[in-house]
């Protein structure tokens, strides 16, 4: 009896964890739940496009307030960068103190946009030895301008430059350093963005006047760099991931869907118990575990509160109910009065079901993840998550059946008449 009680307690505890974790999250591990995160407030309308997720690098020395401030500042800078790139209507939202997402139209050139948005954007002046002279924090303003030079035949060439205005303190440092450089054999100052060199300027005499220039650049780069400099670098480095997304649900739709999901589950649970007695209760609990597991995994796979995420939850529920109810119905028809033996015989006779509902979809999902495009990967995630969650429900259902068997329950009590 104690053994059966332990098994039931383990099954219920596992189910509760799988349901509660995706809803409330585990803040200590950086896992935000749906009711403690802002990702359900992205939009109250359906939207579609391409999603770029920015995960901020972890700064172990920063407190929670600083991380939140950095995430908000990252979102502000990304909005400005998108506006310069021509995507002023793009949505940018802070999901947590480490995640920011931007939603762009499907026709956006994401490969270019992601590269430009994801850079930290710290502009650094270095001497020939690679030592930093000044950086973005020392630049008060930068502007792009052009000049026209003419050849001997009168043909004009337009060149674009960046004009830098430093803080008074930084200008003194720059003057001192360029004085040294002008007297050296390596008369260069190099301009970098993060770790990439953009330009090199020959220094023949000390730079004493502010608003000095670097270049030439293309017109597009000059305008882009000027805007980057004026908005400042991202407060933390980021890792970018791109997804094609379907229409997403906001908080308004989420509330109604959540209530509908609970009501549907309660009705289904009552039907299971009427039809299958104790094993019906087992199916209900294991289905709840599957749905909780799905909610956790959709967060991990960044499907979020979207049509894909919602479809995954319902797909998982259907898989779990179909798998467990068919096996339970089969166990009910077996000749053996042993509860566990009847279940295992049913599993053996319905092995095709496990292959069709779990094994084959799992293999297909893995293959699509490896060989699919950004669009098919979302569908692969859906299949993969549903199969894993359905398998978890199958295990919990068996744990219940095994517990009932250990408790000496009659077959008719477990499976119904």
C-alpha cells in the first residue's frame, strides 16, 4: 500500500511541477513564467512576420534593476536602428531582463537586419599598437556629410565622411595622443566598431580642433554609422536568433483561451472518469502533465503565446488522450484480472499506435530540425514538443496503473465495467 501511495504521490507531484513551472516560472534559474513575464503583452491583435530575438549576455555583477534597465535601453536603441533601416512600424518588446524581440514583416531582409541590429555598436579610436584612445562614451555627437572633389577633366566625385565632436575631456586626451602619433613612425589612428576596423586616418600633426573627420565611407554606411554613434552602443552584448512567426496572441486573447482550456479539460476529465473509472482519472492527470510539459517546452523553444504554441498544446492533448484512452480501452478487454498485466498486454497489442503517434513523428521532427528552413523548423518544434509531452503522459499514466495494481484494486474498479 505504501508503495502504491508513493507512486501516486510521485505522479501527482510531477504533474503539478509540469503545470506550475510554465505558469509561474523559476526566477532563480532565469526561467520566466507566462503569468510573470511580459511576453503575453506583445499585442492584443493577430500579427505575423519575422521575429528576431535578442538574448542579452549575462552580467553577474549587475542587479535585477540594472538588468531590467539594460533590457529597456536595448529595446529603445533597436527601435531607433529599425527606424533608420526603414522599419519604423516594426514591433520591439522586452520579454524579460534578458530577452528583447523585434517583429518585422515577412518581406524584410532579415539576414542584413539581424546583423545590423545585433552588433553592440561601440565605436573605438585606437593607435597603431591597438591601444584604445577614446570610445563611444567620449563622443558627444557625430554627423555624416559629403564633399565633392573634381578631377582635371572636371568630373566630380562625392565622398562621405563622419564628423566627430568629443567631450572636452576626451578632446584633450585625443590631442595629446595625436601629438605623440604625429611624432612617431606609425602615424595612424584607426576607427573600430566593436572589433571590426572601419577606417584608418594618417596623422601628420596633432588634432587640436573638435569636429574632426574620418572617412571616406559609402553614403549608406556614413548615415548608418552616424545614427549608431548618436544612439550609443547596446548596454550589453547580445546573441540573435531569427524565427519565422505566425500570428501571435496578446494578453486579451490569452485570458479567454486559458479559461476555455481549463473548462474543456474539466469536462474531458469527467467523461474519462465516467468511462474508465480510476484509469479515467489517470488519463486526466497524465493529459494535464502533457499540457504542462508542452507549455514549458514552448517557452524553451520560443514559440510563446502564438498560434504555433497554442496548436502545440492542443495537438499534445489530442495525442495524449488518443494514446492513453486506446491503451486503456484495450486493457479493459484483456482476459487477465491483473491490472498491470492487462495494461501491458494492451500496449503489446497496440504497439503500432506507439510507433505511429510517437516514434515516427519524433523522427520526422528531428529530420526537419536538421534539414528544414526557418519556417519548417517551427513546425518541427511543434511535432517534437507534442511527441515528448505525449510520451511523458504515457509514463505518468502507467505509473498510476502500476500504483492501482500495487494497491490491489480490482480490474473493474480501475478500467470500468
